């Protein structure tokens, strides 16, 4: 059974979908803890599912490194096999990424490498593209630059605003995330191999 820690900043609707999936005895992963960088609304989902949670408030630390060191310490208490960033809207310090790589993945509401960063949906709309997407990637030290583990295209509709488009993207993200975690748990997806292949690609 794969043990998973999930980190969030916001409403945690994708976290909730993963909690629901993991509540199925046939699903091969369990969420052992949920962490947040602020008093995130989504922590309520963990409570409802009886999953422990912690908060490491970014604002209370002098530097990203100090915040990351405390986040690392909190994660280590739970010894998760995998860390999932599910709407954590904060760049992790390189030391933390190095510590957990390749066992750390991220969901993103765009078809990476298109529209990385904190405003993937808004940026796609502003660019006027006909389609955007959803991605699940390995975390590396860039901003949404890690090897892609799963992704899917989603059309942009004429009447879309940021909220409407994001709400159509999220169900796809959830499906991709639940499937990636399942494949990691069954050994179908080898994150070490994905990291090595990604580095080979970016070096070529
Ligand atoms: C998700 O769409 C996730 O991909 C995005 O935040 C949303 C969180 O939604 N993350 C990023 O944009 C990271 N760059 P949720 O809190 O309802 O799950």
C-alpha cells in the first residue's frame, strides 16, 4: 500500500477526489497526512475523512528555506512514499525538492510546458488558445518544468471565463491524478525511471 502526503493551499477539491478514491479498499494508496502553507479551506476535507493534517504557515518564517525545512520535518514524521502537491501555490526550496525527488508530483491546470506558473488558466485565456489542458508532472527545481507523467487536452469554449474553464479542467486533473497515484502504487509507473528519462530529454 502506497502512503501519500498531500500538500494544499486552497479549497482542496482535487484533494477531496483523491481522499474519496483512497477510501475504496481496492485503491492501492492511502493518504496518511494533509499539509498546508496557510489556514487552507481544504484542510476540512482531511478532517471529514479522519486524516491528520498540519499547517506550516509560510508567513511565519524568515525565508523560503526555513519554511521548507519545517515542511520537510513535518512530512518526515509521516514517512510518506509519495508527496502530492495538489494546489500548493508556493515554490518549494531546492533542498526540499532534492530530498523528496523523485517521490514528489504536482498537478497543473494547463497542458505543460504551455502556461506554467500560478495562473495557468488565466494565461491560457489571455493567449486566446483554442485548447488548453491538465497535467500531472514530477516536481523538479523549475516552475512546472518536471517530466510529464500524464496530460490531457481540454477545449476552451467561447464563453469561458477563468472560473468556468478552471472548473472544467479540475475534473480532468482529478482523473489524471488518481490514475497516476494508482499507477505509482502498483509499480506500473516508475518515478525514478520517469525522472531519469526526463533529465535525458532535457539534456539532449
Ligand atoms: C488545481 O487546479 C491545481 O492544478 C492548481 O490549483 C488548483 C487547486 O484546486 N495548481 C496550480 O495552479 C499550481 N501551479 P483545488 O484546491 O480545488 O484542488
